[in-house]
C-alpha cells in the first residue's frame, strides 16, 4: 500500500479522523486511479474534489478550448485560461490544489479507436460527457475492463446520477438499450443549464467514486438518482440488470467497441464539424437577401428572441415545428436558424420528411449573423 508523507498526513487530517476512511483508506485513495471523461460542467467539480481527496492518479480526457460561455458553470477554468486547452487548464488547477497527485491529460476525443488505450489501467471511469455516443462508449469500455462507470447527466434544472458496474448490477445499456431519436434530445448548449446544477451532480459523482474506491457505504449501483433543482427534490428509481443486455449479459452480442456515432445517429463531438449540403453562411445569406426574399424560420424559444432577434423572421420553436408545418409553404425558399446551427439542422430533417425541399440552414446560427453581418446583435 502506498504510504503518506508527513505533508500528506496534515493535508488529509480530516479524512484520517473518519473511521470509514482513516489511514488505511487514505492510503488506498493514494494508490487508486480514476479516468474523468470531460472537463466541463460535470468534470470540473469531479476533478477538483478527487484531486483534493488525494486520488493518486487522475486522467482527464477532453479536446476543447476554454471559452467565455464555459465559465458560468465550468469552475475548474477561469478567465486567465480562456483559449487554452481544457485538459491543461484543469490539470494546472488540480496540481495547484494538490501537488501530491499525478494528473495525466489526453487532449483528444474519446472514441472507439482510442478508448481502450486511454482507459486501460484505471480503477474507475467517471462519465462527465454531454452526448449519447460517449455515454454508450464509456459504458462499454467499463464493462469490457470490468470496472465501475460513474454516470451523471444534466439539463436545465434536472440532473441524474448512478453507478453502472456490470459485476454488481446493471450497466447503462440495461437502462437505455437504444438511444433516443436525435431530434428529441435537447442539449445544454441548446436548452441551457443552471450554473450550479453540474456542481451538485458532479459532487455526487465524486462522492460515489470515492465510496466505490474505498468500498464503503451504499453506492448508487442499481439505483438511478433524479434531482430537480427548482423543487430541491431527490428521487430514486430502482434498476435491474437486463438478462438480455447486449453488452453485460451472460451471452452478449456486443463484444468489442462499435461505431457509437452511427449507433446513436448523432455526432459525438462538434456537430458543426459535419459537412452539410444545406448550410449557408451568414455572409452568403446577407448577399442573397439583397435580391430575393426567403422565409427566415427561427426555431429558437421565444425567450431567446429577447436576447437577439431578426425582426423579419417567423418564430416556430423547434418543439412545435412538427405540429405547425401547415403554417409554412413548400414552394417558398426557407432558411432555418437557431442559436448556433444545431437545432436548425434537426429542423431541416423534419421539414425534409414533410416534403419541403427549398431549404437552407444558417451555418453558425444567429450568433454567426451577429458576428459577421449585424454586430449590433448580442452573441450568447
């Protein structure tokens, strides 16, 4: 067992006083390792608390840069690390908090091609991702490696957490055998999230990770915790192992990593990196509007229009689009837009399915319009 230094005895003294942790437990934490997928809203509190707790080796997987819009909730980063790699920003903060740990950073997307290489050797995986392909990938890697997967997700005021550990209970696929249709799944980037919510869920994930590593208490294995910040309510749903689970059952049909983006029908990473034949840039649209009058269809929520707005646009929120198609003319050219171009791509799919063909998607959304065409508009 790894022994503590004199400095660490003082640093972890409040742990040493707890009978369930004590010296043996703290030495066990120092000898443990955890891989954190994502250094964003959930990853921030997870990484900070695991570093402070003295987990000996912590891995960070991310490939983004720190942006202004992150700082409302991603508290491991700060203004001084804007435009820097998230994994390096997080690593510096963690080592500043606790120089007695090892932090390994992986500045790359977590994919089927590199996941086993990255995750092998860690005691647990903690999923702080924000998309379904990565969640299924994290689950399958954990099952194949025989280690726990600490799950969390957030949206607006709601959060979930569980511990998926196939050796002791269900895995993520037991709960969600198939992913939901892409257009029915809003993201925090589109729908927003209360800044403190990932602090609550991420702290719970960190708590579960420490408990699992120490082998103490009653974990969330076999339970899904549901949290609502507006009501300040916690509910629990009992989960059972699926005897026909394709990955963790006695006779699995999935025995190796698959193409998770194809499986979920969505890109696991930036949707704006995907080439799309329907895209039109803000500058090209501005030029086109000098000689023609396409219908500008705003699929954002009404409260978003108070932030920035194109007065000539027709507003049909994405969630209402399928039921309000009769308000649109298939013969008219329609340019669909949202905040950054994500929801509008899914709106294009709905319109195509309804027989519309004269369609364009404003690439980058109204934010790109505000940046390239009308700088008087706010970017959010």
